[in-house]
């Protein structure tokens, strides 16, 4: 693994509640992680878990409430939006709304190339065509003059990826980049994202998804987010094969393709109603859905602790969860 490029430390974001004038929503709660050179990290969690909020803070769209984001050279990314804009580029979920419909592909890409790479005219056009080749929109001269309505969703997302690369970023944050695309093109776009690592200066990627299956294609490490907190963190391989947190097991269970579902089945009771809205939780936020929850889980927040060489988990019952669901093999349990 390479050196840490970007460190996220105790990132917290609170929003005023949309439903009550006094309350607030803790969208992200003391989240820490590092992005190392040469790696893709997947941030996984269900709707509302705080994934896009983290992306927005990293790209300077939102300000954090507390915590900090540091570059390896010590620059405080979370206080320097200008710097952020260039070093971290975003690939959005919706390729239909993220491109201006009146501009040609060439125009869309010329602007960031001229701004960020400080070149103009013929040189910028040459670089744009190089980018189009890189995202496999060939022949580049054909796509240069097209407008978004003439492109498929997958082709538009390739233009969005080229636009991100045009700024010569060090980090790409891709927020659900394939969830609005036709299933048939999703794997191609994920492979393209994987292939841009190391190109045009890209050194690391944060891949945001609710779909654990796609993390296997793209990610080296996986962070599992539940209601704004990291509940498990490990290599993609270990998380997919030996998930430790009951919530990760639930996510794995929801993967429709059984071949991608490497772990054992999650107990059916995990599918139960999510009742925490009715309760005042002081402990684990997953307790209301967890079949293993006991008194301590309701009282105390489980800390994120190392449980193996490869993984961290925030669960008082992590080892019990493995045993109960049959994920511990005879070798693992020392038998
Ligand atoms: N501007 C805002 N004002 C108030 N609450 C917000 C705001 N933006 C997000 N939230 C709340 O913060 C929480 C996290 O939202 P966020 O969009 O980061 O989730 P997400 O994991 O990206 O979800 P999804 O998978 O649906 O995109 C949610 O409870 C959401 O309602
Ligand atoms: Mg989101």
C-alpha cells in the first residue's frame, strides 16, 4: 500500500433538521479514514448514511462542522476550497444533468483543460482529444463536436470522467457513478474508472456506492457507513468474504447475484423494521435492527477496533456474529 495522500480526521457534519425547526441531523459523525496513493477506497452504505455529505465536504461544496481533511503535505484541504477544486474532482451520479445540454463535448472539456492545465488553442484541443481517447470515445474528432443529447448515458458518463481528468486531479470522488446507467454498461464504466488510476496525475479514488458487489470490481479497501458512522473498514476481499459487522452482512445479503455473495446468509431477523426513529439511542445506532443486540449495545457506542490484520469493526458482538452466522471456519476459530 502506498503512502497516505489524504487524511480525513473526525469529520462531522450536522445539518439543521428539515422537519423540525430546533433539531439537527448528524449526517456524518466523527468519520476518519485515509486515502493512500494508488488505491481505490469504496464508501458503502444505504440511503441517508452520509456518503454524499462526505463527498461534498471533500470537494468543497459543503463545509464541515468539525474535524479536518489534510493533504500529506500538511495543507488543510477542508479550509482551502480553491485548492480542493483542482486536486479533488467529482464524478456525479447523473450524467444527464451534470453536462450542460447546449455545449459540445469539445467545449465542455476545453474549459477545464485551459483553466487547469494552462494551455490554449491548438494545444488544448490536442489534449482534449487525448482525453477522449483515454475514456474510449473514439474517434475523438467525432465526439468532440457532439452534444449530450446525441450520446448514450454511458457515453455521457465517459465525458464526465474526461472532464474530471481535465483538471489533473490527484483524487477522484465518484458518487454512485453507475447507478443511473443501463446495467449492461455499468461494468465497463467501473473498469474505465479503475483504468484512470495513475493517468493524468490521478493517485487515489473514493468510490461511493450502496452496492457492495461493485466494490469488488473497483475497490482495494471498503469503508462501511451506517447512519453517519463507520461500522466496518477493511480490504475489499476481507469485507466481501468475511464481513464482521451484522450490517455489512445485511448489505452482502442484498446483493442479487449469488456468485458475488461470498459470505454466509444474514439471519432473517435483520430484515426487521428500522425502529430507531421511535427510540432515543445512546448506544449502537444499528441496535434496533440487530439480532445480537444486548444491553451494552443500547447503552454504549461500540468503538471502531482492529479485529484482524485486515479489518476494523465497531461491534461488541463481531466475533459472535461470525460464529452465529457460520462465517468462522474451523481454521479461523483455532479448532
Ligand atoms: N442540506 C441538508 N439539510 C438537511 N439535512 C441534510 C442535507 N443534506 C443531507 N441531509 C441529511 O443528511 C443525511 C445524509 O445524507 P446524504 O445525502 O449524505 O446520504 P447518502 O448516503 O448520500 O444517501 P443516498 O444514498 O440516498 O444518496 C440524511 O439524513 C439527509 O437527509
Ligand atoms: Mg448520496
